[in-house]
């Protein structure tokens, strides 16, 4: 980061921060740092753009504990700078790192969006179609590269509560856009319904789907997924066509 950014850089930093913030539901901390010199800006070049954020809440109530993005050798329209914008003249690539914690993923699981997704499904249980209503979903990152889920599910028709527990190993799909769960192991309670387990597995994959983290003009492709105790780290390459600005 530049120690003493010029007035032009400061204005661009602020415009990009406001532009990015406008796409997020909540922001605890967001810092955009544009490093270049005035001569290069006139020539339509920017050396580096670094975006760092903490506590960023995306659509569907998905919160990121940490978000980092770094772009280098960026081509811009020099005239756009006069209007406090960074207009790319060609797409660029960026390295991105996203950290999700257990509470972040639990927040998403217990959000209205996910509840409505699950409640809209009819699930086969003991050969009968049932409507389910999630009571509580407890998501854990216990280590050993695994995720674990313990859910209390109410069967609407009977008012009966069922417990579903399983662990699995998350893997990146071949296209790098989504996360699938493999090697599913069931907890002490035997599997009460393959349909119900499948619905919860699919919902876990949906929450971890990388398109959830795409901002306007940016799309991510995951290279690496690290599952540590209490947190999940996604390393990705971003294809950037546009840097949001005020």
C-alpha cells in the first residue's frame, strides 16, 4: 500500500469503497487502496488495486469474516478518473481470498432465505411426502477437512421433530464455481430420509456456492478450499470486468 496516496488516488479509493459498499447488505470495515502515480493514470495505467474487507454481508445473509482481492497491471480509461471512477478498458484478473467462520455459515443456514428454500420442498419420509420446517441448524467445522451438520427438522403435517446429523468433506467442483459434499457419514441417528439428507446437503453446497460472493462486474473461480477448525478459507481467481464506484 502506498504510504501517502495523492489526492487523485484518495478520491478513487473513496469512490471504489462507496461503490463496493452499495452492493453489500452490511460492512464492518472496507478499505480500497489504489497504487499508481499521476503520470501512469494519464496514460491509462494503474499499478495495483487492493481491496480488504471484514464483516461483509452479501445477499442471502451470507457474511464473510475476511475478504481480500488484489489486482495488478490494470488498464483504465484516464478520462474516467476525472469523474472519480475507475473504468477498466479491458478485463483483468485478481487473486481473491475469502474466510468464512462457523457463525457466518450458521447465520446463513438460519436465515429466512434458506428456511424458505427448505420449506418450499416436499420430502419423502417413510414413503410419504412431507412438508418440513427447519427448527435449528447447527453447522460445525471440526477439522480434518470436514464439515458437520446437526439439524432439528419439524414435520409440518404431524408436528413431529426429527434430528438429522451428518459429516462430509467439501470439494471444489470441476468448473471451480461450486462446492460439493462427498464422503457423507451419518451421526448416531440413522438416516431417516435420503430426500431430507439430500436437501440439507444441497443447501450446504448452495450456501458455499461461489456465485454468492460475486459482486457486479466480478466473477470468482475457486482454486483451493481449506477447511480448518472453526473456519473455511476459499482461494480464488477473480475475472474483473468492472470495479464498482460511487
